[in-house]
C-alpha cells in the first residue's frame, strides 16, 4: 500500500492506494482462500 497525505482547503486528506506488489499479494491471498473454501466443500 502507498499512503499520500496532504491538505485541501485546510483539511487533511489521506489517500491510500494498492501498489503492484500489494495487488499481487492480494491476488495470491484470494487464490489461497479459494483453494481453502474448495477443500472445505469436498
């Protein structure tokens, strides 16, 4: 994840975005969870 903090109209603004490495890790996590669910349903 990447976090960007700034101010807009004297109010704090925090933006969080998923990096490519984070996206890849999340996809791997979803695949692992999918396998776990598939095994539980058998």
